[in-house]
């Protein structure tokens, strides 16, 4: 007798949840909202990604081809899988002091997990994620990028302010 009551209780509980789901579906069928599905790739030119989207790492440069990266390598140290490689060089200032300067900033997009640790720990805010999301290539070597532009230099403190 107990098993029959349990069976009927489960049966009616299942029917109740089915009807609840069907009511929600029916509501949205009768009250359609605006289309939320993006028609990609047809809308490629008008597609706007959210600000929090992490597409690919970039190093912003100003109109004078200057960046903020001091080659401190904190981003490279904090990257969990070795996506970033910061190559620096020693230069000598006018007063004879040696100074570390960015030579090449290599970013391996194919290895990146988009965790964002590199951007969070950068003390100079020299790198950020862009909204670029199309990365399909036939040659994976094209996913290795140099972020600093040729001939770029460090922004001086007077220019940055």
C-alpha cells in the first residue's frame, strides 16, 4: 500500500513540474521578446561584445607610438601556463645609469586561458584585453603575436601625466 501511494505521489509530482515548465514555455511563446540570438557571421560588422569580454591581450600605444610597459615581467611570472614572454634589454641613460627596457613582448594566443591574471597584476596598466574574438587561422604560428609595435618606446612620466 505504501509503494502505491509513493508511486502516485511521484507521478503527480512529475506531472506538476511538467505543467509548470509548459506554462513558462507557453508564456514566452505568447509574449515574445526581442530577438536575443546574434545572427553571426551575417552581423559581423555591427556585432558588439560586452566590455567584460576577454578577446585577446593588447598593449595600447598612444599617437607617439609609446606604451606603458616597463618590462618588469610581473605578468610573465603570474601567467599560469607561460603564455607571455617579456624580453628586455639593458640600456644606459644620459647620466650613465643602466636601465631595463622592453625589447619584445610576446603573447601566445593559442596557449592563453584568458584568466586575466596578467592584466590584474600589471602595476602600470600596460596591457588589457580587447574585444577581438575571431582567431581562426590555418597556421598556429599566427597566434603568436608581438604586442609592442616596432620602434615603440616607454612613455615618460611627464608625458603620462
